[in-house]
């Protein structure tokens, strides 16, 4: 019997609504599979917690999370608390403190009707974005000088360490080699004359160890064009923190929207827990209405199962997602259906369970 300890941070807005459905899926798996058990500990951290306690999480929150095998997070951020406070004190803090330097975001068209790109097939939209997740433009380095004065100056410094750049690029080469796919680096060396020139050099340098991997290198503006116009160019993509953030929202747009996009924040050395979360935020415009699409959060559970070495379950979840996407009745309004968040979750669990009777 394998037991996994999962920390739940449902967070804000639609976060708790979609995490509840992911937990239903985990509980269903536990019921079906006699070799697996999960324990859940829920943390009430987020913007409401901040308004009551003046902080987004407990002072020793990182210590508390260390003992878990994985963190399952909904979304963080809500009007009433400045975003740079809520996100830095919780989500970005966990990514950094747990050195989750790899962010894996699949851009996979699970059903051909979901893409707004006419004539693009599922075969043409199927790639993986590997986003640097610990430094770069998100290093939090900078200064705000002469605040409010006419000579006011703001600095936001990108930090690209050799260690940080090499390890993410190496991870991506390994992934491309392992899966026999091409690797595309996305950067911006023509304008960012230190950081991205360095990135490109490291990409070439590390590539010498992987002569078997076919590579491409695009500037981020051209890559954005190709994400929409020719997504078939991509198989594995490696890019910096900010470019990865932006590009994966484009990825979401071409594969069915934010309700379907997932991302895993991985510490490959497994020294600290990894964190699984949908790419979307707290969606204040639809929160509380019970109409958020939980599929992204359920796909995060699939990524968690892969990470736990339970590939069979990772695949079973993904194939059930593909199946449920064929049944419009069961889908939420963002996908043209009429189902509520929990109706979709319940239907999903029924479908998944029916495969194992
Ligand atoms: P968002 O992802 O919350 O919403 C963007 C759009 O997508 C909205 O129209 C929303 O209704 C829709 N959407 C998102 N998820 C959906 C779902 N599951 N089903 C159906 N529709 C969905 O982005 P935003 O509006 O820019 O940000 C809102 C808040 O969330 C901000 O505070 C932001 O900082 C935060 N945020 C947090 C995370 C995170 O915790 N990982 C990610 C992104 C944004
Ligand atoms: C994401 C989010 C976060 C990011 C924000 C909320 C800080 O947009 O996970 O894509 O930019 O990484
Ligand atoms: Mn984002």
C-alpha cells in the first residue's frame, strides 16, 4: 500500500470550487485502487485569511508544508488584497522556497472542437512548455527610488543565474531526449542584451551534450505568432519565467481556454514537495456562481499521479477528460454546456469509476 500526504490550499475565488472536484477524483481513485491511499490536510490560507490575520499564510507555513508529498492548490488573489502581496506571500513564496524550478504546462488539444484555430487538428497542437519557475523576471529583485517625487525611478531586475539557467535547460533537453521530441528555446536576445544573450549561449552549450536532440530557437515575439499560426512547430519548449507565463495563456487559448489549462510546479530532486495547480486564477467574475470549469484542476490531479509514479492513474484521468469532453451536456458554460462545477465533477467520477467495475 502506498500512502501519500496531500496538503490542500484551495485559496480564493473559484479555487475552493475546483479543488473540491479534484479531491472527489482523488477519493474515487483511493476507493478503486486497494494499493493507494491519500490523506488530506486543508490549509485556510488566502486573501480572506489575510484580511483577518494580516498575512497570507502562517508564519511557519513553509515548515508545515515540508512534510507533505504534494501540495494541491486552487488559486490565489482576490480584489481587496493587492495582487503583488497575495501572490508573493503565498504562491510565489512556495514555488521559490521549495525550489520548484520546473513548471510543466502541457498544451494539448484534447478535443478538436475546442480550438478557435480553424483547420488545426489535435495532432498539430500537442506540446509541452517547460517554464523556468524560480528566478528570471520573477526574481523579485529591484528598487523603488524617490517614490512620489518627480525623479521617481523603478527597477525590476531579471536574475538569470548560471545554475538556474543551466538546470532548466538541461531538464528540457532530458525531457526531449526521453520522449524523442524536438526542443525549442524561446528567448529575446535581440533586445535583452544580457539575460537572453546568456540564455541563448547556455542553450547552445548544454545542447552539445545532446547531439541527438533536434533544436530550434525563436524570439518570443515570433514564438507567440507561431503558437497561434503554426503550433505544429512545437514539441517541447523551454523558456523563462515571464515568457512561460504569457505563452502558456496563449497555449490555453488555443486548446479550450483557462478552464482546461494545468501546470505542475516540480522540485525534481524531491527535496521538497511539488505543487499542482490549474493555470487559471481565482476568476472573481464567475466565483460563487458554481460554474467554474474544474477540468484544469482535475488534470492537475493527473499530473500529481504521474509525479507519484502512478502513471496508470495519470492516463486514466486524462482519457476520462477526453471522454467527458465529447458529452456537451456534462460540461460547464465556458465550454458551451449547462452543467455546474459539481455536476461536472460528479459525472467525471462516475465515468472514471465505471471503467474499473
Ligand atoms: P483568471 O484566470 O482568474 O481569469 C481569466 C478569465 O478566465 C476570466 O474571464 C475567468 O472567468 C476565466 N476563467 C478562469 N478560470 C476558469 C475556469 N476554471 N472556468 C471557467 N472560466 C475560467 O485571471 P485574472 O482575472 O487575470 O486573475 C484573477 C485573480 O487571480 C488575480 O488576483 C490574479 O492575480 C490571480 N491569479 C492567480 C493565479 C494562481 O493562483 N495560480 C493564476 C492567475 C491569476
Ligand atoms: C500563473 C500565474 C502566476 C504567475 C501569478 C498569479 C503570479 O499567472 O501561474 O500562471 O505569473 O506565475
Ligand atoms: Mn499566468
